[in-house]
């Protein structure tokens, strides 16, 4: 019996020559509520789960973009606990707000869930994105969530 053939590992975000790319600086948030559940965002049209976050507006500071995107996508206000790279680990300080979605986000069927870390990983891993972007987001955000847990394990146990 022949040994299984595995795809060549690649760095997250490896560019494919047949696709045209545009750089979009962004920030992500791994937010925990009082029940130690993490927020994830779902896009129904594109069929993937992601961490709250998005593009950084011109002149906007990275951390402020993370706070703004978290509030827009979940309605939650967070206090940042830790930063690594483009991602912030945060605690929810007020979850009484409502999301403030753009028309495109509403049309995409954007919504959010609060799940245990294991449930969030399962949902994200089981998604079947319809686009190259969705595949990238899936891979990136599963990695970011795992790395955040690894780096802050003693704080959130």
C-alpha cells in the first residue's frame, strides 16, 4: 500500500500567482465574556466563521480599530488584556449593545455567537468557505485562536 500523499505545507496567506491581491491592514479580537465564552462571527453567504475584527481605517490606530470592529460586529465593548501581532485578547466589559452592521454585512448574513473555545474551534474548522478569502480567514483565525489560548492559558483556565 502506497504512503498517503499530503499537500505541501504553506505559510498562512501564501500568495497564489493566478490571483490578484490587495493589502488590507486589519485587527482581530479574541473576546471573552463573563462565562469565559469567546465571540465568533458567522457570514452566512460565504459560509465561514471568523474572529471579530476588520480593516483599519485611514489614520486609525490598530488598537482602536480592534475595539471599533468588536463593537460594530457584536455590540460588545471590551478591555484589551494582551496583544500579539494583529490580534488582541480582551475581556467584555459591556455586552448590552447591539451590532452596527453595514449593508454589505447584513446582506452577507453576518451574525455572532458566544461559544466555548472548543466549540468555537469546532465551528471554525467545520466551515466550508465558498471563496479563497474565506479559506484564508478560516486558516488564519483558527491559528490566531489557538495561539491566543496557548499564550494566555493560565489566565483563562
